[in-house]
């Protein structure tokens, strides 16, 4: 009875702030751009602490050791860099509403369209990862099949996001981030109850913080580039920056969020390492945190319920931002650039529901967390990382011919898919790094050809 009651109360608490809003806002996507540093920072943290940063990293730390820190740790560093360097460039034009629109101001409409396509395709996988994690939590709480949990969580989030828009997302993030922080901190108090003499041995030393026998220096570099860059020029985090009332509010929120993610990463990895040290045998790494909560007997029932509610909040808080990002990019950058505001609002609601439906199908067909996220990140970074980073320096962005940028986005984005599909590499991060390299070569070659052509014309 208690798990059912806790689940109902959790959904009521986590969804009510968004459902209590009155629909009909004429600023469905931007919430009036009045967010202060607290709302910006809380929304950035809530968006970052999703499926990959909770169930995913605990499982990765259980299987891999300390290098799992860099999944979220590089994200914290990325947010600090975002606050320090890129925010003024992102917010330079008041009319900018999305990341593809920001790219289009420097590289033209084709770049805007290509960026929007890349984001909408990859975001289906990112959202699917949140549904898989939410389904796993509900399976542990109520014994539901994962597929049922996916449908319940997806329907709930899509309902309040489509109802209240960006205002609903911002309001629910404040509640959700508090629940997530409790869920990450509470298990640490009970880890000393685990045995310390398992077959996996003792705690890995500092020498294994970056690399170990399972994780090479190339793997580390690729992970930091591919994942860390998502926190500098990722579409979700860019959308949080654009909602701020001023550059100063956006900067303070981003830096504070980045600093908070670093100890959060240590806490999450410590949970996985404790299970590894205890020699706990699991069927799959992603079962590490659910096992600790529900089956280990280490945590009292009340603590397990609180952690489960907090983890559920983590999935919902990332999923709502992702849904709204996908819908806003599809409407504002692809199909509705000339629509009236009222039409944009209602089509945005339809696209939120559509994105939720497609991602739930993917989650049911491919119930994986980290692989779904890394594949999406590789696809995105391969095509867009360098062009977006260059926007921090307008002079640098203008030095590269637009057609070279368009070609780089297309070739860089497809390279990871080709490499993974052909079995050339098993690592999505390495495939994404290869895509970044292909994009860099393409832009360098295009710039060189343009320079030689100009010199010949002058001569």
C-alpha cells in the first residue's frame, strides 16, 4: 500500500505545479523571458540530473569505476564555461528563441534548418532515455512492467508540458530539483552498511580517476568533448539561458548550476563504487541503484521511497525540458516560422504530444539509457559542436564560408551514424569525436579554397 500511496503523492507533487497553470499564454515557448538566476540555475540542474546522471552513472560507476565521474563532471565544467564565455553571444539578439535560430543568424537559413533536424532527431533518443529510467523506477516501486511505467510517465509529463508550456516547466523544476538532490544524498548515509570484502576489491585509487583498464585516454577525451560540449552549446541548456531576464541572471544561474553538478557527480559515482567494492552481482549495470533501493535491505523502506520519488523527479524534470525543446525547434525553426503567435502556441502543444509519443515508442523498442543518450550526443556533436562553439567569436564564425559550414554540419552529423552502423567503433563518444574531426576538416578545407579563390581573383 505504501509504495502505491507514495507514487500517487509523488505524481501529484511533481505534476501539480504545471497543471495548476491556466493555459492560453501567448508566450508558450519563452515564458516572458523573466527568469531570474534561481529559476535559471534550478532549471539547468533539473535538466542535467536526468536518467543518465542518476541510474546511468551509478550503473556506469559500478561497471567502470571512477571514470564514470566525467559523464556529469564534464557537464559541470561545461556549464561553468557556458556562464563564463558563451552567454553574451547567445543572447546578443533579443529575437533569438532557439539554438538553431542562433546558428542561422551567422550561417544562414540552411544551417538553421540542418541544426533543427539534427536536434529533433537526436532528442527523440534523449527523451526515450528518460522514459526508460522512469519505467525502471516505477517497476521497482510498484512491480509494473517497464513498458507500462514508460507509458504512465510519458503521458503525465506530456500532459502538463503541453498544458502550461515553458511556465509549467520552470515551476515544476523548482520542486523537482529539490527532490532529486534528496535522492542523490540520502543513499550515502547507508553505504557503510554494505560489505567491504567483495570480489571486486577495494576502492579504486586516484590513479584510476581518468583512465583504467576498461577506459582508455581516448575514451576519456572523447567523453569529455562529446558530453561536456552538450552543456556548453546543447539546445536544452541554451533554451534555459534564453529565458533569463538578463545576461547577469543567466551567467549566475549557469555557473551556480555547474558548481553544484560537480559534487553531485561525486555522490552518484560513490554509490556505484560502493556496490562495486561490495562485489554485488547484478544482471545489468543499470540495475545498480534500483537494487540498492529496493532489494539490498541496506536502506529502510521510508528512505527507499524517498529516493525513488526523487529519482522519478529526475526523469520528469529532464523529460519536460527535452519535450519543449523538441517541440519549439520543430515549430519555430522548421514548420512555423511564419505562423501567428496563437497558431504557434497550439501547434506547440500538438508537437509536445507528438514528441512524447515517438520517444515512448523508441523507449519501448530500445529500453536503454546511456547508449541512447550517447548515440544522440554523438550525432549532435559531430554536426554542430564546432559551428556552435565558433559563434562565441563572431569574427571567427564569419571567416568560414557558409557553404563549408553547411557541408560540415551534414558530414559531421552523419559520420557517427555511419561508423557505428558499419561497426567501425563500438564507442558512441569516439564516433562523435570522429564526426567533430570530419566537420573541422571540411570547414578548414572550405576556408582554404575560399582564400585561394579570392587571391586568384585579386591577381
